[in-house]
């Protein structure tokens, strides 16, 4: 491959030619002649006249090329103490049969199928079966509660839901039946069919007129072939947090996703067919979609699905055991996972028990990576540790140190440089470029490269207004940061109310909605405060209605429980303080920046616009009672 600068410049100078060249690396029923088309949407659509299929590119293609007996999927599950392998032929057989099950249930091309499953092979099988027949999957992370499921059911009206009887968290079984039933009861859209994979740890009591047993329907189905799809047909919808309580249904197309993800496997991760690739994430997140399921399989790798945690399953040596046992070449996870390991085993003593020599690189993403964690990992593992920055919307890295193009110097604190296809710039509030090194909004000049989002599901106006209106001609990433003299990008914080808890993207707005719905709450604010392990944690401040005689402790417990029930345990919402007033501007806006600075004990200036400065004393005392504002 060419050196980084040449490659990057060419990708921007002639995007259609550049990506049509990469497109020749995948299987097409009808190869595209068109690259990008910007006439319908600000982001651009890709390869409009091509026909392809993601499942064919993930499985059938490799079997035809002689990889049928190679391991396609390793399931490594310390929480069930099991380890299993499916070859490409075995995986294709299961996927083709499950595609038959979907057809038998009347699922057509373009129909939505919701998948609510833990990290088990059947989740990946269900996703690929949808892709095989042109159904659009929408996976919901198992740590979300029933209300979040209901919101998604209403938004995309799935034909059916595929679920498992339970997920397994260290120390507890998460029963899915009550969560799914509550969601169906709460949703306005009807959902009449659940296909249930029974796990031995917990039984789902099947309802005769609604529930189908996975094993039973698989036994009755015939395998079906891949269907040629338009490149622009949606592959999946994945919901992500925005600034309001209603999540955004990010839509990815078929052709662009295959071309870009396959390309990233060699260009960014430097892995080839036959290599073992492990993304220690969850299929409910974009990292899981792109790098547990699609990317590694498009490349003919062996993908590793891990049902466990970095610590506690059984100890902080879990990752080293998985690398040794499965000969992992590349590991991808969130910095928080390494912070958790480092906290339990600061000297990396457990590494001495394992042979991790198969590992050639560690990739981190999902949140800002603090230099300490990066350096610790690099020192202990003695491999390049690559921080890279991306989002659900883009599906792969916007910035990375592309190991398959040219390994550039690693600069801790920066996810390196713009990936080919992305023209990354930093603008001020007037949409003017800032000086090198100055902080501003990070944007990407349009068009976006293939594989990035093409719409928000049934919310095209929101798609345009949320991402393309503030900076005309650019995609607004929602992140703030700067670019240095060498073109290295530094991503410092969000510009909206999205926070990042243990690598999970959550909306403080959604949590505020839950708190305000409590009958005793008059007003509230939720903010993200810094946390050594999880990066950020949400903290709530509430003002109670006059006449509420409950103790603060009781109110606080009720609110914590409510967020757990409505959003899910993954929100990790555990701290609430009752206050008399919130600091506001004279025009009534809550001064969130000031609140955050006080909570994080960082320097702050009294805002000129504050209505009543004395409020801040009360707030500081309340935050101190939560162990903050030291
Ligand atoms: N189903 C149900 N509940 C889940 C869940 C799932 N799939 N995933 C997490 N939860 C629950 C946890 O059990 C926990 O519940 P609790 O409040 O009863 O203890 C809560 O959600 C918070 O979970 P988490 O943020 O994962 O914290 P943790 O303390 O259990 O673990 C880490 C901390 C750092 C070990 C863990 O967050 C981790 O491995 N992070 C990696 C992040 C990652 O993969 N990010 C994806 C982007 S790359
Ligand atoms: P998600 O859509 O859940 O993948 O979250 C995307 C957001 O996580 C980004 O907009 C950033 O705010 C943050 N993020 C992801 N990767 C990085 C990184 N390497 N450095 C800094 N922030 C990151």
C-alpha cells in the first residue's frame, strides 16, 4: 500500500475512484459503476447501481474459496464455562436455516427484525440470517430495560423479535422474558411473534399464540440462499443516544458497509483471512456490529465472541487467558476494560501465567483514552496500542493509526490522524476554521465515505437538523477537540448532553426525563462527572415538589430504581442529591458547565449570566455529600 499521506489525499481528491477500487475487493452480483451520489442526501449514497449481499460476503464467499473448514466463530464464555467453535460451513448452515425460519414467519425483504440477545452465537446467526434475505436487523443491547425496548419497537415496528431466555452477568441471571413482555405491553405497535432461544440457566415459559422455540423452528426449516440486494438497501438500524430521550435509529446501507468494513480489516487492523480477531465488546453496540460480526467475517478471519468481563470472570487475567487459548492476533476493546484490569492487577502480574505472544496489536475506542492507560497496556503487552476514534454513525474509525497503510508514531492522548475518506476539520461557532491547536467542533467535510450512516430511521428531518445544519457542507460529529501541527486529532469532549459511561454512550437528557416523571420531582439536572474507572458517571440533582415529606434517602433510592427500570442497569445511575435550587442564567437555562466543573473540582469562573450566585454554595455542599466537589 501507498504511504498514509498519499492514500489519504487520493481518497479525498477522487472519492468515487478511490472507493470503487476498494469495492472490487468484495463480491457483487452486479458490480457498481457509480461511486458517490450526493443528489439525494447530504452525506451521499454509495455504489447505487451495484447489487450485493452482506451474508454472502461474510460466509458463502469464503466457503467457495476453500475456507469451509476454517473456524469462523469462536464462542468463549467464562460465565457458562463453555468454549465452542463453528466453522464457516457450520455457521453458514445455521444461518441459512434461520433465514428459512424468518421466511416461514413471513419476514420479507425490508422488514425489521429485533434482536435482544446476550453474547451467544445465535445472536450473530440471527443477524446474518436477516442480511441473507434482506431483512433489516435492529439489535438492542441486553443491559437496556423494557422501556428502551418499547421505544425501539414503536420506532421501527419490527415483524418479530428474536430473544434468548436470559443473559448472564457475574453473580446474576438476567431473565429476558419479563423484560420483553413488559416492552410488548408498553409499546403502541403490536408485536405478535417471539422466537426464543432457551438457555439452560433459565427457562422462558412459551406462550402458545406468540412464542416459538428456536430449536423447534430450526428443525422444521429449509435452508435458503442469499438474495441479491441493492447496495443502497438498509443492512441494519442501530439506536444510539442523542440529546433527547428518544434514541436515534442510525441506518447503515448494504454495499457501503461491506466495502468499508472489509477495507478497514487490512488498512486499519492489518489482519488477513485466517487471523483470529477479537473485539471484546457487545453485539448491541456498533463495535460489535462492525467488528464481532461483519468486518472479521468479510475478511475471512476467525471472529471471537466473548461472554465475560475483563475482571471477575474469574479474575484480571481473563483477557490473557482468552488471547493464549484462542491465539488472538488483534484485540479491540474500550479503555475502561484496561482500567479495570490495571486497577485489579497494577503490575500485570497475572500476565506471567499466560503466553500472549500471538497478540500483535491492541486497539482501543469508545471513549477518550487517557495516556496512562495506553502506556500501561503498551508496557505490559509490548505491542502497539492504537487509540482510534469513531461513532455509531460512522461505523468505523474517523481517526486511526492505520497499521496496514503506514504505522505512524503513536502519540498518547490522540487517536492519530484522519482515516482515508475523512476530511476532518475543526470549526468555531461561526463555522470558520480555528487556528491549528485551538479547540472547536470537530466536523467532517461532505461527502462522507461509504459505510457511514445514510439516514435516521423514519426521521430524515432529524438526520439533517442534528448532523448537517449547524455547519453547512460538513457532518457535525458532536465531539470537540483540536488538530496539532502534525495533523494528529485530539478528541476532548462532547458538545452535547451525551456522556460516556464505561464506553457506553448515554443521554443525560433521557435520564432527566425519567427523573422529571417522578411525581415528587419539580425540576432536575443530570450531568456526567469524571470517574477513574468508567470515564464518566451520571449524577442527578433534583428539586422536590412542595409538600413532599419523603426523606432524601428514600427519594434518592426511588429515582435510582426508576432509571434502572426505565433505561437499564447499564446507565450506572447511582448518585442523586436533593437541592433547593439549580444555578440558572437570567433567561432560565441551567448552567450545566458550571455544575460539572464544581462536581469535578476543576477551576471555574462565576458565570456573568448567573441569576443567583448564592445557589452555588448549596449545590457545592450537596455534591460534597456525594463525595464530589472536593
Ligand atoms: N445485560 C444486562 N445487564 C448488563 C449488561 C447486559 N448485557 N451489561 C452490563 N449490565 C449491567 C451490569 O451488570 C451492571 O449492573 P449492576 O449495576 O447491577 O452492577 C450495570 O449494567 C453496569 O455495567 P457496566 O458499566 O458494564 O459495569 P460493571 O461494573 O459491570 O463492569 C467494566 C465494569 C469496566 C468491567 C465493564 O464496563 C466493561 O467491561 N466495559 C467494557 C466496555 C465495552 O465493551 N464497551 C463497548 C464499546 S467498545
Ligand atoms: P458510540 O456512538 O457509542 O460509539 O460513541 C461515540 C462517541 O464516543 C464519540 O462521539 C466520542 O465522544 C466517544 N469516543 C469514541 N471513541 C473515542 C476515542 N478514541 N477518543 C475519544 N472519544 C471517543
